């Protein structure tokens, strides 16, 4: 059995200024704070002698690999990302960074902000532009109907409000 995996879908390269700041802060924390701390603990554990049965050494090395992997990902991602900090001229349509209020068939409303894949969090109302719902509402206007296929069947939403904030 080989380790080959088909390439995944490429995530959109857009991010809000808040999202870029959060990723940069995570990178700085991992590189300047956590990695030196774990490295010091691994060095102490290595000095104790037999490394083959030293759990602190083994798990410390594992944590260093995890940190290094995340640091590589963040550096590569931040290098190829575009920070969107302007409001579109046509504010009657849904574009990146828009706050969109959706109404379902039962009349319940929910508001989402369209963000990049690196910062989506449904609990905070941040919807990825790469998600099925995000793709479906991009470019739509108020009162447009959106049909989404879910495991329970087709769900219908209507766009009831679109707004942009002046501070991106």
C-alpha cells in the first residue's frame, strides 16, 4: 500500500486583516515562545540518559515535530495569501467580507460573515467562502433564493440583508 494521496482542493487565498493578524500571532507564539520552551525540556530529558524509555524526551520530540509542521504551514500560507481590506464598490451583492443575513423557510434568520478558509468558525458566525453555502451566496443580492443540498434534503434560504463594515 502506498502513501500517495490525491491532491486536495486548493483553498482560497483571501483573508481579512483580523484573520491575518491572528495567524501571524500564532506563528510568533509558536516560534518565539512555545518552541524554545519545548526544546529546553527535551534537552533536559536528553541529559537524563537513556532516551528510548524516557517519555518526556519522546513526547517532547513529538511536540517539536508538530510545532515545526504548523510553523512551516503558517509561513507558507502567510506568504501566499491576500489580505482584503477594502469594501467593494457594489455593496448590493455578496462579496468577500460581507455580513449576510439569511432567512430559512421557517422564518429563522442567521447572520454570517464571508471569510477565507483559514478563519472560518460557524460558532462565531464566520462562513468560509469555499463552503457550499459560501459559494452559493457569493455574488447574490437581497431577496435571492439559495438552494443547498444537505443530508436531510434541499434547504432553501433567502438573503434578507447584506452589509459591509467600514473598518475591515
